[in-house]
C-alpha cells in the first residue's frame, strides 16, 4: 500500500465546514491508489463540527489527526486585526508537530479538482517551500519598497497552497526564524504569515505552475499581456488542479463556481449553499454596483480591452 499523502489545514470553528468541503474535494478527486492523512491545526473547532467532519468516513478512508493550536505561541504577532486569526500563523508549526518530511498545507477556501500526487512528487529537497506566485500582491503589494530592492518580487508566493519541506525547516530552525520575524515586524506586515514566509524563505522557494493554486487574479489575462508566460498562464487557468476562491459568496458567478456548488450539494454541509438571486436580478445588481464605482467606464478604451480578455463574469466582479 502506498504511503499516505500528508495534507494539513489550520482552522477555527467558523471555517470548519469550508475546510470539510476542501477535504471532500481532495478525496473525491483522488486517483484510486491515493491515500491521505489529514492533520488539522485545531483553533477551538467545536465537537459538533468535528462530528460533521467525521461523516466523510462514511464514504472515504483516510487518517485524521487534530493538533490543538497553542495561541500563546503567537500572542506577540499582533493577531488583533479584524481579518486576522491565530490560525494563519499555524503553518509555522507544521514541521514541529508533523513528523513527515513533506507536507502539503492548504487553506480552507480551496477546491481540489484532480489528484494531488503529481504535486507531492515535486522535488523540493533543496527548498524550504514550493508555491505559486501571488500576482495580486506582486503587482500591487509594493514589495521592494517594503522588503528592499534586492527582494525578488516575482518569486513572492501565495501561502494558501504550500508544499513544505519539513525536514529542512526542522534542520534550520525555521519555526523560530518565522516567529521572530512576525513578532519584530508585526506592525508592518500586510499579509502576516505570507510576508514572513516569503522573506525568511527568500532564495529557497520553488515556483510551481499556476494550476496548483488558481486564484482570481489569473482570470484577468489583460494584466499579463506583456509577460513572456502569457499563453502559459491562460492555459493553466483552463485546467486548475487547485482552485482558490470564496465560491460560497452570494451572486459570485466566477469560473468553476458551479463545480463548488455541486460539491456542497453532495456534502454533509448543504446549508452552505448560497442563496443567489435569480440570474437577471443578480446581474443587474452586479453591473449597477460596478457602474457606481466606475461611472465613466464605457468611455475608456481599457474597459473594452478588459472585457475582451476577461469575459463578462470576471469583468464586473472580483474573480
């Protein structure tokens, strides 16, 4: 029997059902020979939600281990902003609490669409982590202003999907280095764990193909027209292995959302189905909101350029 692939989540009680959907997508997209062990960095997940997660065992075989998240470890990381939770720092702990040499960390807002084994087979022996560039931050995050002119902004990866070299992290005490960085720079960090991982792991990150973490920014191809990888990026978005998005949002008509709704319907969490408005009314609200924010868009040539490359859904709302 093949060794189970180790997949880790960090989650609080609020996002536990979405984590369950992510786990379900991993299991139902797996090849016949794939085996999984899920490790949950548990930030006070309720017994009720754990019981719901256990219902996945009715159809699938997998290992499941809950690891309590010690919030005191990250008390000095300034996790007080409204959009931060202590769970976001949990990935620092992965090599300390999981013995495997290689672990895949996933955010709760992902949907896996095919086997993860090719991702696990990526050779990362010389790297701390492997991840996909976060183009939204690369283009807008003022990375060199914040981290210095020598920082390779094109290698800034999104921390929502990370293949982690646990062995190398342990050998080089990366947990302590990441924690120290987050504590010393708490007031400056915009994407707290992600900034820290990218700076501390600089020169030791493997860049993965975009299909392993397809975020909304990739559905704005007009932004990549001058990139030598334009054709490749467009191709990567057609067949994502991992789609990373908030597909449960109401009236959020974006690529692959219908697949996510089917996932919800066939899960223990059917109550998460978004209550969309009827399509004509939904689109009228979406377009009206866009026009309120961009009242003269129809007079601008770039509007039509965007429409040409993005299509209607990704033009009027964030994908």
